[in-house]
C-alpha cells in the first residue's frame, strides 16, 4: 500500500488535499498520460471502425491488473496494469482487445466488483485535477459518487467465444497498423499462472477475461502468422511508456519502490522524473527541484517538465514562482485544458493585479473543452468571488457540486444564485436549470436526498498551508 500522499478535490470554492491511501479508487486526470494513451489508442479505434471522439478513455487508480469496457463506448484501464506491463506493445494489445468488445458489439453481464473508498477520492497527479464520475454523463460506469462513498466499480465477464473474437480482432487491428502483435501474447504468458489460481485470488482482469492454455496458443499462432510478432516500438513510444510508468510509480508507489527501481545511479529521464515526483511527495523540495531542473536542462521544451516544476513550487508554498513554469507549459502546449486550470490555480493563489482576470479567461477556455470538470468550476468560483461577483461564484459552486453528483449542494448554491442573478440572463437560466434538475421534490432525486440526510455531509476546510484549497471532510450530520 502506498503511503498517504494523494490530494483530493472538493466541490466548493476550493478543492483538494487531504491524504488518502493510494488504494482509494478514483479517476486519474493527467495531461501527459492521457495524451500518450490517446495517441496509442485512437489509431486502433479507427481501424476498428469506431470514431475516437465517441470513445471515452478512463484511467483508474487501482494497483490491481484490470481493463474493461463499461456502459457503452468507454474503455477503463487500471494504473496497476500500466505499471505491470513491460512494453508499449503489451498495453496496446490489451487496448486492442478491449476495443473489440466495443466494435464487436459484445453483450456483457454486470457484476459488483468491490466497494471503493468511503468518500469520493480524487487522486492528485500533475496538476491534481481529477473528475469524479458521478454526475458526468461521459464518465460511464467508471465510478459512481455520492456524499457518502463511491458506489461499486462494475466490471464484466465475457464468454469464451467473445474472448476468442476479441483476441483475433486485436491481432488484426495491430496488423493493419503494422504494430507489434506480440504484446498481447507476452502479456497473457506473463500472467498465465493466474489460470491455476482460485477465482478469488486472480487479478480482476483475469476474472473477467479468463485465460486458458488453448486460448494463449491460439493468440500466439495468430500473432506469429502476422509476421509482426517482434516488431519493436518506435523510440518515441518507448520513451512515452517509460515516462508514463515512472510518473505513476513516483506518485502512486512507495519511496522504497522508487529507490529500488530508479536508483541515483540511473540518470535516464524516466528515473529523474520518478525521483523528482517521489521527492515532492516526501516534501523534499530541494531534491524535487534539482531533478526537474536537470530534466529541463536536457529538454527545455517539454511542457510536462514545466508543469511538474510549477506543481513543486506551488505545493511548497511558492505560489508566485509557480506561475511562470505553468505559463510556459501552456506556451508549449496551447489550449490543453488541464494545463489551463493549473495555470489559473496559480494565478488565483498569487492574486496580483490582473491575475484573477487572467485566471478567469484560462478557466473559461478550459471549461469549453471540459464543461463538466468540477475542479475547474471550483477554481472559477474562487476567481469570481475575488472579483466581487458573488452570485456568479455561487453558480460556479453549484456547477462544481453538480459535476460530482452532489445534488444537495448544487441545489443549495443554485438557490442562492437565482436569488441574486438578473432574471432572463444566461447565468440566471442556467442556475434555474440546476434548480429544476436537483429539485428534492423530483422522485428521481428522493433517494439521494434521503441518503444525504442520513449520512455524513461534505464540508470544506481552507486553513493550513498543507491544505491550500480546502479539504473533503465530514461534519457528522
């Protein structure tokens, strides 16, 4: 179990940061990792006859090996699988397999997988901007949130015929792209010992995708016939894999794991990346900055190294200094919504003349790309409050609460906004829409309100340097 380090994001005029275990399940949002996985996945979706824009891709913080398709065209991948995979080809093989479960129209039977954290957990990686699936139509069945807990994560058990079809399709998709077909074989063979374990002891992936020796042989035969069994990854793909894995280990694993896998003698970019992140998690700011500065000396135009430096400075209380690296990350990756929110957060905290206006502009741009990003709405509420626009700030808080499924809080702040906004304006109409959707007299909302009244409710604390944006806590009501 990883040490307590992860930050959480909250739905009021602040967001995040008390420690939880890394075993708490949540959806990880990280611009760099998402860019890598999308770059690998979209061509597979295209050759499968799917539109990449129509397929959701979600990364779940969970050390177990699992990947699944849920609620339509949504692929979910556990961090444990990414870390355990030994090559880009192995990850691509799994993604190609899951793609067929969408493209091939497989019917699935839903099972309750496991109870998750006792309250919504948003894992802070990079910027630390995450999304709870509850209330987000695009988030599928990844995680369902409430004021008391995430509901269970659902996974699916496929029939043998579906698995065989998905294996064959994966090899075909990768062959069309002239990609290695050996990755899926290597992945299955690495974990073939799971076949002899009891169902309860297997990784979730191999409970929902059961292995059998004849299945592995069949996949190997198809891969060998493709002539691409040993096709190597490109240098870019190999570097992307190494950096993605290092980033996840640095944020999600123990300091010992980082030291053992990335000793000081290893001066590769991925090793420096992992050590810088691990030092940040241990509050060893000097080491964290030293490692990231060495990375920037070698790759001054890498936006994600600037992002990391901005995060290190921000989390060490040097908020004014954090603005410049975040701004530079956006110059190198214009319009990236998570980087925009990151930049805005630093501007909000620095609060020099012109900062809140610039922060509002960045957040508005980010929300065009991600209109259901609860963290962005929470930061916008801070920005608007600093400008004395309280009614709009209350509406932004309602939007943030609604995005994470907290309809009680959304209704409360929408009421406050409606009372102060000018009737007939777009902001008034939006606040009124939220009131209507979250109306406690609506039968569809009754169960939620009943649960909220019985269980603990969220409150936000904003004191203490280690909690600069507040905290998910329960007040016992």
